[in-house]
C-alpha cells in the first residue's frame, strides 16, 4: 500500500523520501513546495507487536533500533502524573 502512495505522490510531482520501517509502522515522507514536511504512516503492525494491550503504557517499549539508547532516552523522561 505504501508503494501505491509513493507512486501517487510522485505522479503529482513531489519528491518522496524513501519508505522507512519504524518497527511499529512504516512511514513515507515528502515535502511540498513551501518546505512543509508530510508523513504518511501505516496502522500496522502496531504497538502490540511487542506488548499486550493490557500492558501498553506501563513500561517504555522501544523499537530494536533504539534499544542501544535506552538509558539516554529514559534519563530524559519526566513521569506523567
């Protein structure tokens, strides 16, 4: 489906950046002539790929490509009350 959107956007004359796998979803980026960046993203596979619905939000889930930065990311988080 993302490839179809890529083709459609390119047919309108916009340069599409590569389709990016974000682990929880795929994203496609493009800029319009005034420089505004747009992102289209898929619904899936979704945030339940590595957690159950019941456990979502109880711990910080990170995609594998960010696991190496877990300590750095967690150090910048402020608890939500």
